[in-house]
């Protein structure tokens, strides 16, 4: 049996082959929380990167590419006195992201999510200018990742999209999380089909 062509044209939006495009399934979730994805430049063009799909569904976002000497990322301009800055990363001083934590400060949230390998994300979470203005938070333990396109070195690891969806479930409610997770499942299934030999 033949193999599917790895050169088949992909959709610019969802990165799936055009015949499997799910752009018409991407919801527009206009919420107060701003998503700030800080992506390592080596992750930017990978078709299995999941953060770009989350940003398609969440129009209130900023996409910052770090790791390039000619265009360093500075987070100072991405949070002001009118917003509360949170960093989704399990730093030593991170607090669980819970409704109780949010109740301590009623301002709308700007949520920074580092994206890349564990090493790349941890560097971004420690070293980026302005990161000190974002309080580190972590997700409470939950279901195992359903992302099956890459190996996960951590037993509790999640795809970036999954982490964003669970964080927004706390920040914006379960309906937002459900919409994101439904989209992620549809996208993952199409990605897996693309990897199967023809005839399966």
C-alpha cells in the first residue's frame, strides 16, 4: 500500500492537509482573559505545534517569538495596572490556579504561556524581561494528556493547547474549556489520520 504524501498542501490556518481542514470548526471565544503565547522560534513552523490553534479560537491574544537575537521579547509592555499578570509554569513559587486565587484580585488576567520544549519553556519562564511582573501559577492535577502526536517526557505533561484549555476553564468557565477541548480532539484525530498509510 502506498504512503500518504508528506508534501500534500496544508491549510494555513489549522495546518492540516486541505482535505482534512477543520477551520470551519474553530470557535471564536471572545473572553476578557488575554492569552500571551511566548513561543520558541524553533517551534514556530512545526505543524504539530498546538498553541497556534488555541490562538485561532481565542482572538484576545498576543503571539511572541523568543530565542532570536535580532528581536528579543520584552513582556513589560504586555501587562499594565489595569490587568493581572499570571504565568502558567510550575516554578518553585507557583500557586495553584483556582477560583480562590482569582478572587484575590478581580482585574482581568493576562496569561503568559511559554511554548516549546521543557528546556526552552523553562528558560523563557525565568529569563524574559518583564516576567517578574507575572505571578507563576500551576494547574491542579487532572486527566492525562490526550495528545498523541509527540512523546511526553513528563508523566503529568500536557500539550500547550491542553494546558491553555484547562487554564481557561478556571479563568473563564467550563463551557470555554469544553469548546477548546472539543476543537483539540477534532484536530488531533485528523492529524493522526494523516499519519496512517493509505487504506487504513
